[in-house]
């Protein structure tokens, strides 16, 4: 069967969307091992060490539940295990994925309150604190924030969100989506007082789509005992009970767990702080290239810049989708499309996962050639600016 119907182009395909990211060969080889008996003794030993090992990337000592699901499933698990129908949840409209999380909450019978933004920055911390101070009766049961908004290239400062909740003296749970941030940007579940962290496999963890995560605080586990939203597959209770013995209550994604084990080894070998610094360098080099082209970064607040991706605004009258199509056809590279209100207004450059300096130079080269071929007004030389920055800031491992 032909999985890809496009014409044959020499060289590898550059998958520069902001996830799924390219899966390294080492992880693919790990996933190529034979399927294990998920009720046998070897699997129990393997899973027990993996459930401990995965905690380091969340920076937590608490439990991390792993589902065979996309990040959307982990969203639902977080809400269903901690809330009841009619509960109020405070959210920020930081972009398309915050919007989708709101819709999911509404379908579960939860009542979200949405703090509006212009999709050019992270969560409105002052707005969160002000609303929580108004909530004298503590009707708001949770604050739900997207850490890295993949549609806009903006991040929310989770430590500041926690400080705002504490300053308001409010007991609300803190739920954080770091589906695209985990493994690419610094994240501290315990230190930042997060109650449920939601993530997925296909971004900074360098895996294919297929498994998702809930890192859970003791406060969240206590809340789950009172939550009234119906749940079965997503119920933390059976998961935590089975995980304590090294097993799962239903069939796990065995080969994905092999890949996760290897991905965690790779990150530990590089060192998490080196991983984050590498992503920071590539993001800054990309933004410098964008500005040198005379184009505009979607995120306006430098404090909220993402190190996972850069969303680039095109001049009025020019189609981001047409540019992406040109780049795909001529240079065999996929870039992220604009989502929601940003459709056809922006394109998104992913620079995450197993990604080095030469990968970035090739990516930016494809963009610059595409801008010229598509007739988008720009100044040449963005790639040279990025290269100069990388040459002076190479880091220990590219």
C-alpha cells in the first residue's frame, strides 16, 4: 500500500509541524521489539521501573498515569477525575487548543469561564487572580491553563499562575496542558503546585502519537473521590491500583512503552537542562530569521515566547496555506497550518524533539526559498542571521 501519494522527491521529508515530531531511529528500533505478555512477570518489572523513570521529565515524585490515547483523552481524564457536572472552571483563551479544551469541558457538563486574549500571548495571570478574588463562595473548582499554546507559539507562565491562585487565597485545582511543552521546555509539576499535568507522546518526547499522561497531585487524588462525572476507562482508581503492581487494568500500548523507555534514556543522556537550552537556542535563531525576513512573529510578548515552535504572520493579502503548499511541493517540507481564527494568516515552524543545528538551517532554508517562490514580500538573508546566531551559541550538543 502507498502511504504517501505525493510524487517522489529525493531526500528525507522534513516534518516541521509542531508535532507529531520526527521519531529518532533509536526509538523506532526500540519499538520494533516483539510484543510482550502484558500480564507476565517481565512486563511487570519493566512497567514498574518505567513508571518511576517517567517522573523525572515531569519533575514530580507523585504518580504519572499513562493512557493509550491522544492528548485529548488525557484532557478528558483530568476533568472527569476531578470535577462534577455544573462545576465552574476558569480558563484562558490563549489559542485554538484552549478553545478545544473549553468545548470538551462543556460536553462533560462543566461550566467554563473563558478569559479572552488576542491569541498573541499566554494566560492572563492578573485576570485569573482578579476573578478568583471575586469568587468569594469558591464556586470555581479549577483553573485550566495551556502551558504551550501550539496554535500561536505562546507560552503561559505556570509558576505565576500558581502564585496568582495562592495570592487570591483560593482552593481551586490547577490543571495544566503541556502536551507540546513537556520534554522541550522547563516544566516543574511539583514545584509549581500543579494538580494535574496533561501531556502526550508525539511532541518533545519524540514518540509517535498514541499514549498520553496525567501527572497527579495528592490534592487531585482526594478530589477524584468526590468527582461525579461518569468515568470508566479514564478512572484513575483502577489505573493507580494496577500500576502499583507494575500492570495496567486494560491492554497497554506495549511497543509505545518500549519507545518511551528509550526516549527517557535519550533525554537523560543529553541532560534535561541541555535539552531545554537546545530548544531555546533554536527558537531564538528562528525568531531572528523571521525578523530578518521582515515578517512578524505571532507571539507579541517576549516573556511568552515558545521554544517549541514559532508561528509566523504573513503580510495582508498573502496566503499562508499557499506558501505551505509551495514549500511542500518544491522542498518536501511540511509546516504547520494556522488554526481557528489564524487559518491562512500564519504558518508554524516546529523546532522540537530530536532536532539539531543542521536540521534548523535546512528548515529555515526551505522557508526562505519558499517565500521567494510564493512571491511573499520579504528580505533575503534570514538563514544567514540564524546561522550567525547558532555559530556563536552552539551549545555542547548542537
